[in-house]
C-alpha cells in the first residue's frame, strides 16, 4: 500500500514539467532519431503499434542506473504480455554495455545514445542531463511521465497501471 501511494505521489510530482508542445516535439525527435543497437545496426525507437514504451537513459558507470536495472527487468518481465516495452538507451561504449548487459542478464532492448540523444532527454524534462532518466509514452506515443533519478518497480507500476 505504501509503495502504491509513493508511486502515485511520484507520478504526480515527477510528471513532465515542460510545456506539452515542447515535450511532444521532443518525443517525436526521440522516436525518429537513429540509435545503434548492440550489434551495430541502426534503428529508431518505434514500438509495436499500441504498445506502452518505457525509455530509460543510463550508463554503466552510473551507480543509480545500475541499481534500477533489476527493477526495470522486473517491469519488463511482468508487463511485456500486457503491451509494455522497455528500452534502455546507454550513454556509454558499446563493448561496456554488452559486457554489463550480459553480467546483469538484461533482457530488454538496449541502444546506444549520442550527444543528440542527450539533447532530446533535456527537452523531455531533464534539463541537467542527469542519469538515470526515464520517460513513459502511452499507447498513442504521448509522454505521460518523466522521472529523474532511480526508479523502483513500485513507482513504475503505479504509472503504468492506469495507462494499460
């Protein structure tokens, strides 16, 4: 119960703070940008139609990022069948991300970010460029939640349940 209340409070106090038009333009940039996957192929962030997308900006050297990875994995496993896709965008060297992903058994999609990606995260509500930073887009591609700092599965569940 406490986790649900904390998640609900976190949802309302960490929502996107920029004006909606700016956030939506940034969300479109996020979806159209090209990212390298861990095999070196480039792709964009287009989720399957009608999916909820959780995008987590992180790095292997970031302690709070490393702490939240098991939480994101829980969400991925628990909600993939309900239409939730989790994608991590790392600001790091591909070989470090590959090694760390194997060590942590990260089973959600991982991409490599660029300076352009960092600028997009700032436009999405992360003006200081802090990691970790998480954005949730609903089934229509609208940003419904942003969070600077480490997330717990409970907070993320409280955000996801109303939009599933």
